[in-house]
C-alpha cells in the first residue's frame, strides 16, 4: 500500500511539473502586447520610413551623380561635347549620335573601302565583298571569311582586317544600298575618283 501511495505521489508530481513546464513555454508574445507593440502608420512614416530613405540615399546613386560621372568621363576622353568621334571620310548628317556609326548610301558603281579595323554592316541592298588580294573579309556574325566576289548577307557585322578591302553593289542589285560604318573608310567611284561626301 505504501508503494501505491508513493507511486501516485510521484505521478502527481510528474503531472504537475509537466503542466507547469508546458505552460511556461506557451508564453509567446501576442502582437499588440507590451512585449510586441503594434506601431501606427504615422509613427512609421515619421520615424522608420525616414531612416530607411536616408540610408537608401547614402547607398544609391541618383540622377545627379550619374550626370557628374558621365561629364567626368567625357572630359577625360577629351572634348566632352556629347558627340562621338567619327573617323570616316563622310560624316555629315548621317552620323548616328553617340555610336560612332555613320550611315552611308552606296550608289551603283561605287566601292566602299574600309580602313584597318573598320566595322561594316550592310542594312539594305545586295553587295559583294571586294579585296585587293586573295584574302577576304571576316563576317563575325556567321564566323566565316567572305571571299572577294561573294555576296554579303544583310545585317552581318564585317570587320575589315586591313586596307584595300570593302564592299560594292552587286551588278544585279535594283534597290538602294545603305551601309552602317564605324571607323575610317573611303568611297571610290567606278572611274577611280573619290566620291564627294
């Protein structure tokens, strides 16, 4: 009998301890209580939003900073006028602003010769590659070398590796030819004279 009383007492103590322990872990804070207050919109706007905006302003770059960086870079490169340098023989009103590209209209019988490193993109019309030697012009769009006399595909970027290479209208071409050029170039007429810009 004494063992039954001891057993019941031990079980009651364990039960009481379990209930007290479980209740102590269940004291999570409720939103809006003193331990976890709910803030009002006006408090947020007056205090926290201002602090967040101030910190963001310190870390971000604004429009004025961008303008200053651009002006400093242009001044460093020389000029700072906002126009891009173009080394082509014909710039006129056909220069594409801030790209260094010049749009050239090629007439039947004319040949556009590029300087070393000149980039050429044929936009309209049918043209063929020309070369003063057996080598062609690299077409970096397709990854192939275009041999002299071969047709140049539209909208492919060609890079002239050295002087004496370029493009001319195909004899069968019936439409206007527009070419975009970046770098030095010259346009030679069929009679060998330099075309007026």
